[in-house]
C-alpha cells in the first residue's frame, strides 16, 4: 500500500491543469479554467478546473475530484495505478516505500511484458508464425486488428520462452506469472504455451497481465488454455478487451458482455468497439465495479441463442440482479456466436440486435414461464425453483423488494406469497467486522515501519467507506459519485482495495490504526444490512455532496463580496456568479434526489466522542 503522506505529496505537487489539458482543451476563465466536459456530451462548457483548490468539477454531470480521480475516471485506471502514474511523472518514489510484495508484482509485470513482446515478434517476424497468421486470417481478423489486440505466437517448442527468460534473469518471475513450469523430470523449465495463438489479456490501461492460448496446428492439449491467476492477474476483476473498449463505453454509457475472446475481437473488427469478455465463467462484483469505473450505465449480454447461451444468462443473472444493474439480453440466432454473426451481418446487424434486447427480468420471466399468469400451478412452481439460485444472490432491500413485486405480477401472485415461498433464500450477511483487520500489520520484523501520525478521517467519509465495506453493492446507489469526493487518502485506499475484488479483510489489512478505529466505530453505529443500511447510505451521500457544494459557495461569496457594482464586474467575477447559480441548482437536485429517509430515523450516525 502506498503511504498516505506520499499520495498527499503527489497531489500537492502535481500540475492539475497540465494533467487535464492533455485530454481536454481548457480555456482560461479568471483564476480557473473551463472546457466542455469529457465525461458527458455538451455544447456549452460546464467543466471547471480550479488550480487553487486542486480539484475539477462539472455542473452538468456532477463529475468532480482531484488529479488522481481524473486519471481514474478518464482512463479507467484503479486508484493505485493512477497514483503511481502521477508519481512517476513527478519523480516521487513510491515503490521504495512499498512492501516486498509490491516489488514482486512489478517483477512479474516486467516478465509478462517481456513475454508479450516475445510472442508478438514470433507471430509477425518469423516463419514459425505462418500457420498462426493463416488461422488469424481465416477468422476474418485483419492485420490491423490483430496488432491492436497484440496477438502473438508460441511455437511448438519446449523452452523457447523459458530460455530467453533465463538469459534475462527473469525465470523466477516468469514462473510466478505462469509463463513457464518446472520439467516433470530433470532440471529446467518448459513453456506453458506451445503451438498456440497467444491472446494477451490486458489491464484497462493496456498492459499485458496474462494470456489466453488457442491451439493451432496440433491436437496436443485443450483447444483453449489460459494463464493461471498471479499477483497481477485476478480473473474476478479482469475483463478482456477493456483497454480497447474503454473510450467507446465512456461515450455510449453502455457495454456489451460476451463470453469469448474472439467474440470480442470479431465485434471490434466490424466497428463495434464497446464489447468486453469474461476471463472466467463467473461475473463478480469486481467486474461490475470495473464497468462502473468507465461509466457503463447499461450492460448488454450478447450470447448464443442455444441452450448454452440461455444457461449463461441464468448464470450471469444473479450478480446482475443483486447489483440492481440495468442489464439487457440480446440472444443471437440459433447456431451463431457473436463473432460469426458480426462478420455476416456487420455493425448494422449487431446494432439492430442490441436495439431489440429485452430487460434481464423480462427475459428471465418469459423464459422460465412463457405463459405467465395463465400457466398451471405446477409450471409456476417449477419456474420458481429455476429462479431460486438467481434470487438467492439478491440481498434484502429495495432491489429485492422490487424484484419480488415484478415476479409476483408475472406469476399472478402477491409479493407476500413470493416472499413467503422464498423466505429461506435470504443470503447471510457477509460482513467482516473490525477483527478482519490485522492490528499488527507493519509492526513485525521485516515489515513496513510505522506510518506518520495521521488525524482521524472525516466522519461522514468514514461512514461512506464503512457502508461499502459492509455491502459493496451500495456503490451502485452512489448516483452522485461521492466516491470521487473523498478527501482522506487512507479511506480512498481502503475503498480501492475493497472494490477490486480482494474483500474487506485485504482492504483494511494495511490501513492505519486511525482508519481501522474509525471504521470499527462506524460499523458499530451502522445498521447491519438491508433497506435501512441503503437509506442511511443515501443520506450519507447527500450530506457529503451538500457540504462540498456549500464549501464552494462560501469560496464564491468571499471572492465576490468586494465587487463594487454590477457595471464593474470582471470576467472572473461573472464566471463565479454564474457558477453560483449552477451550484444552487445542483444543490437542489441533490436534495431532491437524495431526500432524507425516515426509515432509519436518523440522518447519519453521530460522530463518536
């Protein structure tokens, strides 16, 4: 974990205007800078950068934050990677203060980068890659697309990569990356990928972190072979093709989810540039959080129209229903997969298919019980049994309540009857309490030295993070992206770890004592789970947003109170007064959309004394 004082040093030294101007055309407006917002479509500039306060904000879509959050939001990077990028530009050493595990991950990354270039060169520069190039062409993939995805070739040889890694002193890290394995007899290592077209699996910023291999010209082994998980590759938070799809997802506010690497590549080939693929069979909160980071408001499931495709929808439905996601189902004609359909019908055909996609619940209900209320009792009970595994993943709260009401309407029952029938399906809370943190982290021999003393984190921000640690699905209810408004670096680090698929224990493992104590106290005051926690979380989001707006309004009042008269207004003052009107309108929207709830009886738990 990067020390908080290092992150603060980065934010103090970074040129915020310089960082944002690389991606957005800024124009001077008094002491501030303005532009059309890069996060939503607009004709009149409402995006402001305030160097004095080291933050940006948009009155139109409510995007705001500091340099780190801009890199996260615009480039789709994680919090940690965004911090590291800025640190490297500023010449600030954050690697040296990290634990040995971080340095180990860096060496694994270097070995993986080396392997990616090794495979790529063999595909394009050597005779050995001729068969693989022919296979790529047979799949309708152009040379340009193949290069964009970094395709490579692993020849039918035992140790081509292992020998090169050994010469580079990277053999140990290549083994940890799953690139080579020990020989079954004797000394030495053999390559994991042999006689395979190699497909790099990349992080959102485009760095290779793992590989998939498609067998070509041989029958020795399974058709597809994938890297095992490593210190840099976690299937539960990685989506194939995200680096290629990120910008288009930003633009469309939607993503397409397919199951195969070549499905994703085939869609890209015909101009559909916002598709991603799972690297495993399961959809996780980590995947959904990654999509949320790139502003995917809607997710299309583009799957085969056969039994396997229908089964895939039901397998993916549970996590999507639990998250309250806006998911649509687009089933392909019988016998087609996204790749073949896209090559035959082109982008227009794919777009028509997406336009006709059904909401996930509509698809599920019509699939399991086509005749709805007219169905006999036996069919209704069989359909309910089929839906149980999906419904069991939805926690108590508003999403579950709405789902029950929709299901009851389709079945011709009452919501109370559905609730009674599924009473035993309520998921057990997965809360990890304060004991999940390791109180001795960083104090034992060989571990990190104690961090500099820090002040207790802001209470409202602590409540926000503690709520998400208790139930990660609450992030879907953060419509104003309060996560980008958090000022305390320790809390932001904990939130980044918790939402990357590592769980609550890892999120707090290296947190400071002040953060652990504050989160523990917040846990004691917050509701356990369910609708009450959801209501309190909405109130917490509301309070944080209102306070941020009020702080800015105070700044504007102080900056303009010395104005002599309406005829003497400077351009800067006019901009500030215009901004004040927009902020007041924004505050009204926040208050209306996140009205204080009466469910819990309180606005937010009180600050501990």
